[in-house]
C-alpha cells in the first residue's frame, strides 16, 4: 500500500512538471521576408522561393472534318451526267422491287415533291388521304384528301400529319449525288421510247448498274444491292412549282 502511494505521488509530480513546461514554453517566432514569406530563420529569406504550381490546362483536340469522298467519273459518263443540270423537275411512276410498291405518281423539283397515291390511306376510322407533299430540304411531310368526289373527301382542305421517312424515296437526282465512281459500258436500250445508256457505277465499295436517259442525263432504271429501282414514264421539265403546292378546294 505504501509502495502504491509512492508511485501515485511520483506520477502527480511528473504531470505537474510537464504542465509547467508547456505553459512556460516560448511562442514560435517567425521572420517575415521582403517577399512576404514567413520563415523560422532569417537566413532562409536568401533561399529562392519554391516554384508556384501552374494550373494544368487539359489539351484541346480540334475536331477534324472527314475527308471528302473522291468522285471519279470518266469523261464519257461525266458528259452524260452533266446533261442533268438542265433538268429542274421530273414526273414519273415509281416501282421498287423485289418489294414491289404501288406505282404512285411522283412530281418533284429539286426541293419539293408531290405524291399522288394510287390507293387512299386511312388516317382514322372516318378520314383518309390520297396526296402527300414533301419538303425535301426541311424533311417534313403533310397530306390531303384531294379527290373531288365529296363523298370520298368531305373536307379537301384538311391537313393530315404524314411520316416523311415513310414516303421519301431515292430519287433520280439523289442517285447522281451518291455515285463515287462511274463509267459507260457501251450498251444502250430503249425505255419508254427513249434512248437509255447503260452505266456501271459504285457508291463507295458497292457496285451497280443503271440506264440513263441519253438526252437529259437522268437515271431511268437502277440495279443496286439486289434491288431494282424503276422510274416509269419519266418526263423532265413538265412540272410547275404550282403543281407541288396544295390548292385550296371548295
């Protein structure tokens, strides 16, 4: 018991000495250098200041535009295709096979299209339409029921929403834009009483053939990727701008 008392007294003395030393410890004195740095020793002011860390700027990667597709046309086929520049409008019936579509009647300029449907389309239980108009630039579509028999089209000025992607087709003008290589084969035949020149072509790596109107330079019949694109009874420059706009009917 005496031993424990002695140990307790020694512990109290040690704690008191430690607390006294802490209370009397002098505060740390810093020296302020001319550049504003605080150091423990004035001699440290002569040392160079540590370099400042510059903010890391992430690298900027400029988007590279895709290289333009190189178009290769022989002189013969270029002379043929150049004739299409004088064509401002087309009218034709269109059939795509082997998935045969109804031979709707197409009237078009380079930025508008009108489709006279062979069969009316049912919009709802009481309404249907027979004519679709496309804006080829804005890629929008709308429809009307233009049949003059009021029993079939009671409101010939009602506008119906139509799906552009459902009605747009690849047009003769579009084929000429997509071709990346072409040459004439030396063959020709008569289509709809017109001289059509055979052309072998490629769109990138996919090959095909087409018969092109020898006077207007417009594709009339195309074979591509196991499909046939038939533009029947095609005529050029016979469509007016007024033909491509719905006329208010009373």
